C-alpha cells in the first residue's frame, strides 16, 4: 500500500466539507497535515481526531501575511513541505446584473488569489522536496452556466493558473494536479441526493498524491453518476 509517511501537507479550507475530508485522508495515509482555515474552533476539533498528525493553523488565504506565516510555520514545525492542497473556495450564484461587486471580489479573492498566494510562498519549499500542488477547481472551471458568472470565472482562472504552474514547475519535478469535481454533499450549496460524498473526492486526491514518482495526474474531472430517473431525455 502506498504511504505518505514522513511527508508534510497543507490543506486549505480544512475546517469543513471537502477540505476536512482531504485532511483526514492524508493523515490516515501517514502525512502530517497542517489544516488551514479561518475557523479556529473547527480546526482544533479536527486536530483532536489525530493529535500530532493534524496541526491546526488559523489562516485567511486572502491575506498575504497570514498565508506566508502558515507556510513558514509548516516548515518550522515539520521540517519540510511536500504537498499543497488548495481547497478553500466559496460561491455566490446570481445573474451578472444582480451579483454585487463585493460578492464578485470575494470569489476572486478566495478561489483564485488564495491559490496564488499559497503557491507563491510554498513553491520555494516544494522545489526542495520535488513536491506536489493539487488545485481543487470544479466542473464549473471547464464549462460555464447561467447564474454562475463569478464562480465560473474564478475557477476558469484557477485552471489557467494550474496550466502555467505546470509549465513553470516541470523543470523542478514539482507536480501540479487540477481536480474538477461536480456536485458534492457538503455545506457548499444544496446538492442533489445523488451528489458525490466528500470522502470519494478526497480519495481521488489521495490517488493523485500517492501516485508513483514518474506519474502525474494532470487534470481530472469527477462527476456523480446520475440515476436514470434524474437524467434529462
């Protein structure tokens, strides 16, 4: 069985939903996980599930100083950084004419700027370990839909950031994976009954980061299997 024993990961947006599931899965696979999010209480509760394996760090990914501090804390505490999982994200759904400027800015800041900042400060350390970046995008990063302009724009932007990172980091043997899930049963929005479980998506993250050294999963699109009765004719 593959193992991440001796490796260190950062997971953003780790206080709930998919981020929480990813942090648990990586810890179960042997990695030390620095779990980052804004909710201190939820992070500390998560860390209690795996003391010394999951380390909480309160961080707003839109704040440069806080992100830099999280990266430096991780290296100081764990001695290295191998995996960066950019999972923090949010959405506001409305037609363009009804979407507020504040809602637009918040999506761009969390979904796109946050990933930029974590990558910016993590890359020097990831180069040292031939590490791996996993950006959690969305099916909305591959196809747009009505009422999703801001969310889709931020996720399309994340796809482009991932593509550029792939080219920049290839000479340093740092892997970049972009995972694009469809509907997941989390607090993110109102999912369908047949939506994927967060643990299923977390298992795919595990598959990517535990792949053999010479294998890269570049882009992955995950969708739930839609029951026949719910399919459009």
